[in-house]
C-alpha cells in the first residue's frame, strides 16, 4: 500500500531560527530524508517572511523568539499574505504564551525543540499534506495556564458554535482532545470517511484554517476545558 503521507515531490522547507547551530542540527536531521528539501535558512522573522514570499516553501520551520520580527508576527504576516505556505512552530515550555499567539496567527502546529527526529519529520510531512499537528500534552499544559480566563462551559454556547449540529460538536470535542480521525471513528462507531466529512464541515462553518485552530476555539469557547 502506498504511504499517502509521503508526497510525490520533495517537501520544500525553510528553516527560520536565529541560532546557526540549531539550524545546522535541523539540516543534518532533515537532510537524510529523500522527500524533504531545505531550500533556504532565515536568521530572523523578517527574513523568514521575505524568503517565504520569494521562494514559496511548503513549510516554514519557525522559531518563536527571533530578532527584528518574532515568530508570531512572522507567522501572521505569512498567513495574512495568503501565501501557499504553512508554518510549523518550534517552542520551549517557557514560551507558552507565544505558542497560543502563534496558533491564533494561523500556525499549523507546534513542537518542542527537543522533539525526537522521527516526530519532527512526521510533523513536517503532515503539515505539508495540509493537516495540522497538535501536541495534546503540550496543548493541555498551555490551556491549564489560561484556564481561569476560559468561559464557563455551563454558559450558553457562543453563537459561532450554534451553527454546528450535535454530531459536529461531538466531533469537535474529540478533535480538541487530540484524537485522530481514526480514533474518533472508533469512539463514535462510524467510518473514518464520515469523521473526515464532519471535521471538514466544522472547519467550514467556523471559518477555521485547520484542526489546530479548531482545538483552540473549542477551549476558548468553553466547549472543552483542560483536564486536571
């Protein structure tokens, strides 16, 4: 069976990090993969935006704290320009606030900088294929920090969620818990194709870019609350 996660042509990657040693490390790891091609490196956010406009890479591997323009602002600039470029944020646990900002700006996911090489490669392929990478444990840690400012789930649902059917809301809850389409399908005893259709309807009705933004909205709206 053909692995649909591996594209027919190499995924073109832009590395954006102000630390040359880290860029070298990422280049060494990713350079061993035949289906990944590093097309350029940026030492700050402004350069990352400029190179994204000029080279149109498939994925930008974006650090958050960089000179001239940080990763959040750079992500927002790339997304606002409607470039066919997806951003995968790299972060450390002490930068939680920036991660939330990056997701709101339109990033397609985030990883810790110490992520295993295999997970990094898989995440890049996933993002390049048009899906999003949600790290449930990291996301839960972020949302735990901001739990006090989240809406009361007992309150009336926001108007934006009122457009969803009961099943679509149920699917959104599972997505927010970090479950894959296959896992949701098993939980609800339906086909994976049906779940994929429901997820697509949720994203369309809520005007969301991908699953990452759906997760953030589910928590911010109070539909789901962080677990202890």
